[in-house]
């Protein structure tokens, strides 16, 4: 079952920050500079956290993941230029 999660970080080192951003882009879409919206399988969440944990320095960096239930996600508030991430298009060639 797919989960919707918000993942964000505060990382001071440019190299580590770039690596974490690249890793998160594998699982989701950037919605703010250091905030990603990810739709992933429940079993992949542990892999995501493990991958980021291997990159960051926990003594000075931070990484936060919040699961979003359907009710919470449907109650979101967006102001200004923020737009919901569109559903991906799928193409089939026969």
C-alpha cells in the first residue's frame, strides 16, 4: 500500500545536502527547497530513511519524515504559488 509522506531536512554541508536531495527525488517531488512530497510503498519508507541516515551527520544535520493520512492530506492548506503535485501520466505503447 502506498503512503504519502512529507520529508524535509536541514543539512549545512553542500555535498551531503545534494546527495540527500538526489536520493529523495528518487521517491518523490520537491515541493519546497528542502521539502519533498513522496508517495512510496510502506516497505520502501524504511529504505528511504536508511539511505538518508547513511548520508547525513546526525550530530549536526536533521531529517524529518511525516506520514500523511488521507484525512490529513485532504485537509491541507496551500497559499500563494503552491500547487498540488499532479497525478503522473502513464503511457502504454502496443
